[in-house]
């Protein structure tokens, strides 16, 4: 790396002592680039073996990459921690302004340990960390209100990001998330619960650091090349026009879309909630992450009359994408757009991972249908497929549980089904709720064995759709393909580019880009680094008790038709 690059600076924060120090960790960044690579090594260093995820010494790690702030589409921050949801490696990525704010504040990574004696939020700016009282923000029913207060109180303009948790995080639901910039999330694996256990309501971070490159002329040319690939080619067009919601129709047609807790893999009622139809009738605007020209974040406006005055209406922007339409739509039998948007909105307010919540709701519905639980277990809510009002009530009470059954549900379907039964239709893989791809065996290998959250580091669902149908691939071939893609994706998440851009950033282009920032690795060397990062993750997972032979597979996946 270049000698004056602040990417190598790691900020260590102690919430107990209200102190911080900054260390230069060039050794880590030169070896593992940034993002996932650096975060996984910091997790091995900072997380004591066998520690309870809610112990004060259990760390939260944020890391960005060398391309952050320098090239288009490098918009992701990697968060890494010991997951309270699975008991081993927790990793989640968020976009928005999170990465650029950390980079411009002068850091490549942040490590947070300890526990405050009262609710606080962190203000990180100008080389300092301030520990600010958040007692009045704790317990607010809508997490966005707390973010608004932090924004007004700090008054920091420019390259700023705000992280915050909601009620679910405060109550340490193991699949609580952390929201940044309203529409982006560190979603899966329970980072919000770790925040809550540390009494950390949020973080405000900003800065105005500069980034240098080795050759400004080559940099300008490469920047323009990548920018044009993102805006003029077909590679990213679908993400701008329709977003990931474009997958709803195709997966439904292929009989690969989970419906009603995967009792079915398609539905004739899908049309109103396809990405195309929502964009046509409900799309209000598109939002982009920092340094991204694509604007794949799609917002619909939910218009509702006030209860006490039907002549006045409340209009709420609601972010939607494929995973939300799957988990809070088809998985619970909702195929009406307004009902879907209302449920998404309440999930946003309480601050939980939408995929996990949708799977939990669908499992509860089937448990209730089969007579395995009663109304007393679910706070007297008469839950039925497609009834958004019942699901809204359930979401609120799971975020702040009132019965023993709902307390179990706040820990996910793997835990709840181990106590109350229904494991054969509890759609959980490695203790984490399934993503929205019932595509076939490679996809489910991805859910079971992907190094982070269900599918996005592991392209099994893509192997199913592109290569498994009418295929002669052997099991060994499938595993080789999955491992090869894992190595490549580890590099992409270490330089911190969005995975939507994986069609643009092949390893040769990555090599060319990082060279202008002081890193000299060719594509083959990068592939080897990716393999080492993947191995580091599994070293940590195995250290914390992960074993392949302990994995359980729900019977339901063998019972419902899928494309292969």
C-alpha cells in the first residue's frame, strides 16, 4: 500500500472504559486487502475462543476496502462478529454511505468491545470518539426516530453515516439488524442484538480524508471504464430498472420460489407483487449508495389514512427488493402490494432481519394451523396466511416478546422448533433462516456451507439455475464450482465492492484497480488470497464449534418440487 494511506488505521473502541486508540495495521491490509479479509483476521485476534456472543469482550468489527471512495460500486462495509443466532461466524454487509464515511474518517477498520453502563451512541469524527448519552433514544418504537435525533444533534454535514438499532436489537432478538441510512442494513446474523447487549444505540461517523492514487491519468481512464460498464452496458441495467425484484417472476415460473413456508414453489397469484408490476404501479424513486451510479434501491410509497381522520393521509417511503417480497410476501401468503408494504414497514421500524422474520412468521402460521400451538402462545393473535394485520401484530410482539413461545421465536426457527417441535418444516440451514431460492441441491449446499449469510458468498443457487438442470455435473464438480466462486467472492468483499457488480469486477480488473492504490497482486495471486480468507473463516467457525456432521436439513425441501 501507499505509505500515507489511512486505510491501514484501525480504530479500537472500549465502551466500558470510554476510551479509544488507533493502531496502524498495515500488516493486515497488505496481506488481506481490507473488508472481509481483514475483518476475519481481526475476529480471530479479538474474539476469545468459546465466548458468549453477548459477553462484553465479544467484538464488533467493521472493515472497508482499498477501492472504497476511489472507484464506482465499492460501496460495502463488512461487519463481522460472533453471531448470537448461529453461535459461530457472523458476517453482514451494508451499503449506503457506511463505507465511504469510515474511509473518509481516516480508518480501514473499527473494533468495538466492552459494554456501557447506560444507553449511548458513538460520535466518530476528526480523529476523536465521543460517547454520548442515548437514554432518551432507548425504547422508541420506531428506530428511524432515534436516527433523526442523532442527525439533528450532531449537525455534521457531508460524508456522514448513521448506524442504529430498533426495539428488537434493544431486546436482543438474535436476528435483530443494524440499519444505516434508513434503507440499507447489516441484516443477517444478529448484529443488532450485539449492539443491544453493549447498550450501543447507534454510531454517527464522518470525515473528509483524501485518497491518493499512483497514476492520475491511468486512474481517470480506469474509473471511466468502470463507470461506463456500470451505466452503459446491460450488466447493471436490470438492477436500476427493476432491481432484484426482477427475480420474483422468473423464480416463480421455474417453480423455485418459496410460497407459504415452502409448501409450494410457485403461485398463480404472483403477478401483483412481481418486480415489474410494483415498479409500474408503486415505484416512487430510486436511491443509490455512495459512489454508485446504478441506483438499485427501489422505494415505493405507502399511502394510508390516519385512523382518527380519514381525510388526511400518511405517506411512507418503503424500500422493497426480491428478498423482502419473498420473505414478507410469498413465504407468508401475501400477494397484495399494499399489504406487503405495510408488513415491510413494521419490520423496518422494529429493526429485524426481514428474511429471518418472514421464515419465523411462516413457521408460526403452520404451527398454528397444525394445532401445535394455541392463541395463548401468540398473544391471542389469530394468524392466517396472507393476513398482514395479524403478521404486523406478531412482528411487534416478537420484537418485544410477551410469551415464552414468542421469546423462543425471537431466537429464530431453529431454536424455537427445538423446543416446540415442527422441525421438519422449520426452514433453517446452519441455524439461519433460508433465503428465497428453492433452486436445487447446489443452492441448499450454499445455505448450509456458505461462509456467511445463507447464500451471498456462495453461488449455489446460480449453479442450479445455469448448470444443474439437465446436467451431467457430478457432486465433485458442484463442490469445485462452489469453492472456486467462494474464493473469488472473498476478494470482492475484501475490496468491498457490491456483489451486484461481480460481472464487472473480475480478478484481472481488481488487480488493475488496486495497483493504482499501491497493491501489487495479479489475478492468480488474488485467487490464492481469496482461498486463504475462506479458510480463515472456517478456522474461526470450527474453533467455535461448527461441524458439518451436526447440520440438519428440513424435510420440507425434499417434498416440494424444484427445477432440478
